[in-house]
């Protein structure tokens, strides 16, 4: 996965989640974490059951409430 984003904080964390539906508020599974500045994450999906998944990226700068996209 790749993204382009910026933050005023030097160490903004990026948390990657997967979900079985389009509502991240009713349960999502953490896939991994990295820094926002990394701009990408390699996710090995070989252990996942076949199906349709939705991916969410949540950003946390340690100051403001975490934000998801």
C-alpha cells in the first residue's frame, strides 16, 4: 500500500486496519503500524481467508485525536 500525506508532527504514526464492512466503528483488525512519512507498507495477505476486505489508515500525531481515512 502507498499513500501521500503530511503532518506537522515529526513522528506521526500510521496504523493500518482491515475490516469486513465499510463501518470501521463496529470492529476492525490491526494489520500493522509504521510512520506516516514512510509512505508505504507491505502487507502479506497470504494468511487471510479469501474474501472482500476494506482497508483503513489511521494517523496519530500524539497531539490531536487520531484520524482515519
